[in-house]
C-alpha cells in the first residue's frame, strides 16, 4: 500500500534538484555576486521543443489515420446497407450529386438555411420522400435513401446544377 511517505522522497529530491538546475543554467553566483530573483533568467527549453513538436505531429497523424479508417468503414457499411437502392439508383450517382451539392457533408446547410443535408433537401421535398424533422440532422444513410427515392421518382431534375 502506498503511503504519503512514498511520495515524500521524490518530491524532496525535485524541490532540491530543480532550483539547483536553474542556478546552474544561469551560471551560478561568483564569490562577490548575489543572484536575486529579478536577475535570474529562465533556462532555455529548446532541448524540449523538438520532442514536443514531434509528439504533436504524431498525434495529428494518428487522428488523421483514425478518421480515415472511420470514413472507410462507414463507406463499406453504406455500400452493404444499400446494395440495392430504390429505382436502380447507384451509390456512385448519389455520391456525385452529394459531392456537388454539399461536398458530401451530411450536416451542410445553405447560406439562407433553405436547403439542408448532404443532398440539400428543402423541408417540403424531404417530407414528400417520407423524411421527418431536419434533413441535416438525419443520418447519412437515411439521407442517401431519401435521395434515392427522389431520384427514382423525378430523376436528376431536383438537382438542376448537380444532377
């Protein structure tokens, strides 16, 4: 069982070692010199800068890998879930429309708020395809399904620029 004494010795060593290291970094005091707190200069931490930068880069790269794996897994699931879409619409057709309409972002909202979600549905069209609530709040797979229904019913005309 760890007690307070277990931590006392390392804490005591740290209290002695760090001020001594700070004095050594500033050159110490000569025979007739006195160093005051105002005269002390902090030790340079340049030696730690490279490992810190490297650590931050490692974190960014790892997060990017995790995000890429998550997106790939979501794509695979989406392809399995919607192997057959209504009206024979292909996912590649829907992906092209979504990429043009919203950059593929299922939470996208137009600047005036009228068009929402991956396929930029307005509320009326969304509800006519059986959707409820905010299209941008719906899951990506539901947005894909509702867009496939709309494409099967009306072709590419609901997306005059991107269809």
